[in-house]
C-alpha cells in the first residue's frame, strides 16, 4: 500500500440522530472498531470517534470503492436517515469542522478538540494512523481546531455540555442557595461541577463510584461542597434541586428507586449511554437529556455566528491547501513508480546492450556515456506524456487513473517497499524516486 489513498467517513450525530441512535451506533469501543476496520479488505488506516454527541468512523483505502465497502457495516441498527456517509473531500472537511467545534451541539465547545486528539491516539496505538492520508487529515483538523479557538471568539459563552446543562437548569428551577448533585467525576462531571460552582447554587455534592475521584473534584470548588460514594446518591437526592448525571458507565446508574424519597428535582442526563433509567421520572422528578439542551445551545450558536463565519473561511483555505498536498503527493507517487519501473527495464537493457557492444570491441568512456544518455533520453521522452497525464488526473481527482497506473507499472505496489539489498543494483546516477538527475532536470523544466 502506498502512503496515499482515499478517505471515506460515516457519521451518526446529534443533528440527525437521537441520543438512543447515537448510543446504538457505539456498539463497540473506539480501539475495537479501529481494529475491525483495519481487518477489512483494502483498508490501510482507520479512526473511530465516539462522544456523547456523535459516533463516527473514517478509513483510508487504496480506492474509493474499497473505502465505502469497509464502512457499510457501520451502525446497522440505526435508521438510514440518521447515518451520513462522507466521500473523500467530505470526510476531510467534516473532520476540520468537528475539530473546530462547528459540528458540536454547543458551537465552538472545547471538549471535542481533546476528544478528537484522544481518538487519534487510540487509533495510532491500534495501528490505525501511521503517516498516511487519514493521519494527515486528522493532524490538519487538530491544527485547524486549535487555530479556530486561538484566532476567533468561537468558544466564548457556554463551552461544554456541562455548562449548557447548568444554564438549562437555571431556566427551569431556582438555583439560588440550592443543593446540586453531580453524579460522575470524569471530564464531563468535572465540567458540570465547575459550572455549578460558578452559578448561584449554595452547595455542590459530587458522587462517584470511586470516592477519591469525587473528593478531588469537590476539593477544587469554591462553593460549599462534599463528596459521597455512588450508593449515597438516593440520600443526597432528597435535598437536591438539581442533579446532573455524567458518568462513563455502560448502563443506567440511576433508577426509579434512586429518587424514591426525593422532592421536586430536575435531573439532567448527560451520560452516553444514558445514566438515568427511563422509569426514573415522574411528576416530582423531571428528567432532561442531551436532546433538551437544544434550547440553550441554539442561542449560543447565534452569539457565535460571526466567529463561525471566520472559522469557515479558515477551513476553506486549509481544506484546499490539504487537498492540493494530497494531489501533489498522489501524482508524485505515481510518477516516481512509473520512472522506477522504467529505470529497472532501462538498466537491464542497457547492461545487455553494453555487454554486446563490448563483445564487438572495447568501448571508451565517452561511448558508454553516449549510450547511457540515449537510454535516459528515451525514458524521459516516452514518459513525458504519461507524466503530464498523471498530474492532470491528480488535479482533477481522477484517482482511478492514478491507481491503474500504479498497478500497470508495479503490480506489487501494495507490498512493502523493497529494501536496498533486494533492489536492483544501481550505477549511482539516480535521483529521487529512482529518476536519473538528467530526467529530473528535464521534468523540472516542464
């Protein structure tokens, strides 16, 4: 497989799918999904991104058809309208938009940048990213995401689901001097606790399966705070006006019995999968989930509209720059392969011709140089037109022509590159990609 390829992607996200559909699409973890994708025919690179708002997968393959086939089994139990398939350019642009926060429920939120970075590390450890076209696209997306937040005001206002949850709570209940409970001490729970700390609540209780983690979060708050183990949630829920659930559990941790003694309580479920069982709500306990945050995040989008337009312009520039890099690299790979194949044939025939001439009489160095120059000139002239055609094909996104050329000139191009010891012995006159300097000079003049 070459270092170039075609990217394809598939997405199930909040803009088309429900919380349940996103949860269904996350049937296996990121690392497992990457390994499964890499095992499919033609796939060279793979990435999986799973957050509370999206389940996405990307692959790089030797051609578009192989990439599409590899992603066909993704989210089989999710309705067709909730699944978006992305072609090469669509995948590259979408990754940039995701990293910049333009595809988030809360436009410009910061969490997604770290989540994409973490997903890239998971993929890299699983062998899914290793310097190819998908790795380049992810790296560019992360770069754009950082620039978007450093150079624009895209992340001003509510920057996480945790803070959006607190804003929603403030609209639906009186937070002044109230007791609030956060279930979960991970990243999302920590953000929710900090947002509550900045609100008018009087007390924040952090509950977690591991008490030490809850104590760490609670200790960092300025408000009156406490930490309790998870089995104490029913007791603290009796006093809570607001409860925000944000654990990383595989299933619900809060049930109807959790709120058996609770009074009027607003429960906001940020878990993915859900932390609150469907039977937990009644006339006393109102349960909201991520879908309900649209009322809050819609206003945030309006406030960030101007910054978003600036980020869109930034993405347009970086997107085109990356595509141009891909095209140049793909064309250069094909041209180099073509010349390497021609050089192997030329060296073999040149050795045979010189051997026959030597048998007819001694050759001078000038005569040898003349014959070698003739061979180089023939290679350059014969391949000039194909070189131009391959570069035009890359510029026009005609990857099938490129792929066919690679197969024609080197049927083993999907195999690891030959080692110096196994390659044909050269005469020391080759430049980059096996192309003689005289031919390179001629190409640079085109």
